[in-house]
């Protein structure tokens, strides 16, 4: 049987990428650090992916197993030697931590086989696979690096499926939205995986996804949180002022995307509306805290809020609603989120402009910072 190794047996791992490999006839070895998930994968060898719809249709994902990256290094190295695909959905900040083990796996693999391996990071981050490749190469000697040529390929990708935190502790089953899109950038001819879309140039796809789905989601999460810390995304969208704010913000990112990539304005508007409807799915029960999680990452210079604001400004387009979203993100003080707590300490100790400089790379005297501070003072 064809083999895929997937790092991160979490929501996207089990509910999306692993499920597509299994459907395409692969055995999926999930590599994680959560013993409870790993034990269950090895014990049950299958789980259900349930759709967040009226009918709750479900699909059984079979041919799965689990390995612990901390306790079963040798087994992971062997699994990497035998795989056709190696994918991750682990969180961009974790990629440097798994790179040394992947490097060991690749070093061992290229001694044993000339078969091709395709590595794809499935994270919400531009060029996540390039970053992973860089971390892996830091852990390899020159001779091994040379051996990777024509044997190990690294492809960037964009992943889109809303998979909330699961309210079924102890179960491997995953509730997911019906919609999904997995876009992979390559010019190679690669083994088919059902549901994978191949493109030659990823930039328009990942920017369109990140600056529409993720920007829109973040706006709802941060404004929803300010109104009610315990609400869900669909509940927040019952507030007409939040709906209006999402539409205005996606109008700004849309104007940038249309200009940058020559998108058809009508088609892009339909894309926006489809996404807002996806957010309204009440079966997902998706908390504003999950969608707002990790605000330091989300306020990063290349992420969903700051990059479109900077690009819009450069292009002479409006960015005031993006500035409002950035201000709302700066007020996200969810006390179970480490990054939110760190951000609040930074703001308390050094002020908003200094935090924006450090986290987002925005100049303290920039017009964007000025605009964000105005919104911040109005929202707080
Ligand atoms: N959940 C969603 O709706 C979407 C998530 N994404 C992206 O997918 C990635 C994963 O997100 P989720 O699946 O939601 O997160 P998650 O928290 O459900 O899953 C992450 C998994 O990684 C495991 N993990 C953490 N550190 C590890 C390590 N050092 N070694 C091995 N395993 C480790 C965790 O135990 C967990 O099972 C993130 O980059 C996220 O931005 C992308 C699109 C949608
Ligand atoms: O918040 P993160 O880790 O970027 O990932 C979750 C995001 O990805 C999405 O699934 C969109 O694909 C949204 O649920 C959410 O905005």
C-alpha cells in the first residue's frame, strides 16, 4: 500500500489531509506527541469524519496508525523512508521543532532509495513549506543535501477547511465543514491525491485564501470577542455591525487582490459571499477564542491583517477597516491564550505603537500605526 506520513494528528490532520490520503488509497502514519490520540489510532485503526450539516453525513477514514515523535524516533525515520508523501498540519511555530527528526528521516531515506518523496506543509502561512525546507536543511550535512536533489521535493500549499475544536474528548472522530480546498504548487507530475488541486503559481491562491477566509474570520473573532468573550463565530454574525465590518474589510483586501492578481471583481465578490455563508454554519459551534488564537502570529508582517493593510497602502487603496481589525486584535486578551497574554503585557509595558513595531514590523510613526491607534482608542 502507498504510504503517507503526516505530522500533526489534530483537526486538520485527521479531518482534512489524512482523510484525503486515506480516500486516495494511502496508509496514513500520523506523527504527534499526544499519546491519547496515537494510542487510539493504533487501537481503532479508523475514525469518522462528520460533516457539519443537517444530515451529519459521515465518512470512515481507514488505514491509519500513529507514532509519537518524542518516543518513537526510529519508527518515524523508517516511516519517512517508506513514504511517497510527507505532510504537516501542526502550526507554523512548531515546524522548527519537527525539522530535526524529518532531517534524520530524509538522511536515512536517501541512503536506501531513489524513490521520490513529496513534502508539503499544510499550514496557514505563506511559503510554509519553504520555511520547513530551510529548517530541515539546517539539520543536514552538505553531502546529504546534495543527495536530496531529484529525490525529495518541497511544495508550498494553501489549505482551506474550517475544523473547530472538537467537543468529543476521548474520540478520534472529527466534525468538519463540507467545503474544502487544498491547492499545491508544483510543475512536477505527482501521484494523484483526491481533492488536491495542482497549480503552477500559488501566490494568487494563498493570498486570496488568507486575505479573504482568514482575514474575514479574524475580523469576526476579534470584534465578536469584544462584544462577548464566550461567543461563537455564527453568533457574532447575528450582529449586523459585525457583518458590515467584515464586508468592508473584505472589500479592502478584495480591492488589493483584484489589482494585484487581475481577479474578476464579480467573481471575487461571489467568493466573499460564499465565505461569509461558510462562517454562518452554526453546526460548527466555532468559538471566537479558537479563531482569534495566537494573535502574535496573526499580527505578523506577512499574515492576514498587517500584510493586506501594508499592500493596500502601497497601492494607494483604503486600509482603514483593516486598521480597525488590527486594533481589535490588539485588544484580544483571552487569558487562556499564551500569545494574547504576552501581547497584553507588551502593550501595558511599552504601549500600542511599540507593540506594533515589534510584532508587526510597522514603524511607530507610520500612517497605519496612527490609524490603528485611533481605532484602538475608540474600541477599548
Ligand atoms: N483548524 C482549521 O480550521 C484550520 C487550520 N489550519 C492550519 O492547520 C494547522 C493545524 O491546525 P489544527 O489542526 O487546527 O491544530 P490542532 O491543534 O488541532 O492540531 C495540531 C496537532 O499537532 C500536534 N503537535 C503539536 N506539537 C507537536 C510536535 N512537536 N510534534 C508532533 N505533533 C505535534 C498536536 O498534538 C495536535 O494534535 C495550523 O497551521 C492551522 O493554521 C489551516 C486551515 C484550517
Ligand atoms: O487560526 P489559524 O491557526 O490560522 O487556523 C485556523 C484558520 O483557518 C481556517 O480554518 C480557514 O481555513 C479558519 O478556521 C481559521 O481562520
